[in-house]
C-alpha cells in the first residue's frame, strides 16, 4: 500500500480503525478480530487506531494480545482524555492513562497519542503539556488531537508540535472544510478522518435505525441521519453515487475513501470487524479519481444535500470541532 507521513512516522495511506471490534456497532468476536488484525498487517496496513474508551480497555487489550509479537510492523495510535466516566483532560489523568494503555497494549511506546476530546474545564495548554511530558519520557513518539476547533489546535501546536488531527470527515460530514483543513495544511498537521464511510452509509450497506440494535451508535449519538424518513431521503443520493463508483471500476466504499485520498496528506481510518471489508477498504489506495469525478461527488453528497446532522443536538452543541 502507498505510504504517507504523520510527523516523523511513515504509515499506510489507509489505516485501520479498531473500535468496531469492541464497541459501537454490535457484538464482535475476539477470535475473528485477532485474525482480522493479523491479516490487516499481511495486506499492507501499517497504521492501527484505538483508544482507551473503546470497549473500556477491551480494544487496547485485544490489540496487545493479538499483535505484541508483531509490534515492529505497525504504527500504533491510541487516545486518552475520554473514558467511561466522561471527558478528563487533567494532566495527572493523562499520565496515568498512558501507563495503563502501555500495559494493555503490551508495548513500551505509543507511536501517536491523541487527546480524544478537549476538556472544557482544563486549559488545552495543560493537557498538551502532559502529552509533551510523555514524549520527553520516551513513552510517546508523536501527539495528536481529536475533534477540536481551529483556536484550540493553534493553541495546542504552540505548546508542542501536533502531528495529527483526527476528526469525522467524509463526503457527508464536511465540518473540517470550515477551516480546520486549511489550518492543518498551514501547520503541517496530517488530517486523520474517522468514519470516512459515513458509518457504512457510503458503502450502500447501511440500514435505518428500525433494523439496528439499541447499542449501535446510529441509534444513539449518530441517530439523525438514520431516522427512517431522513434515511429514505439520503438513500436517494446513493443511486447516482453507485453509478459513479461503477464508472470508476470500484466499490462504493472504495469511492468514498478515494475521494479522501485525493487530498494527498490525509490518512483515513475506516473501521470494520469484517475481514472482507478490511480487504476491500485497503484496495481503495489503488483507486485514482480525476478532478471531474471529485467535483461531481462534491456536488452530489455534501452537508447541503444530506438530511440530518451528524450527531444528535446535545452532542453537536458539545463538540469542540463544531465551533469552527
């Protein structure tokens, strides 16, 4: 697979989001997940993304158990500052979280350590100061932020160079285009889009909430676009979208990822618990879109043509990234 850079790190152009193997989209099987993780390395993924909150430690432990013997084959990213008890950007908590994650992941060093969410009660300079301390201690190689606004990204970068910004970004979630993408380009920060497939909507395989389990994120915080009436309208966009995919000899999922990869610095991290989907996503790195196709996609699917916000109202109001 093609390689891209995050700070001093070389990573595959498409990373593997690991949350689905522990939380968010129904039950998963550890045996199958272990097989998936190993096969992902075999097919060319060299960038794995997890967090302490995914399965409340289960996901980090899964990766540690599955891949400790292959630790030198991949760049490992995890996150702190968000747990079962909520957001906590306190420096002491960040330092303690790092030690706990290192133990679960069975590693001496975290390649990329993110602050998962900005704590509104803690100056971001204090939180990033703790991340910087971890770099000085050799426990972390590069630091990142997730779902932040331009102001907080700039403030953080003034304390310690930020290597990556992780935010929801896809054809149907365009929040980063309001300013944060330009700031990342200015500061030399890599954008790492999560939910690049629109929580499976852009694969054509998603359904509305009436057929999903209560523990599925699309029935909770990400509900608005999957409500039956909204989903029915949104599905109409997939008819011409599927035609564009066919014209480019790729699947709908690969088209969504290729659209993101058209920005040469971005590293999307589609998540899955299915080996076939993992392989399908990896093949998107070989899909090249011309400018006309990119323009056509931009006109077809964007926040003006999609019905519903990306999160429910309270979550939207609390999201630091929505301040841009």
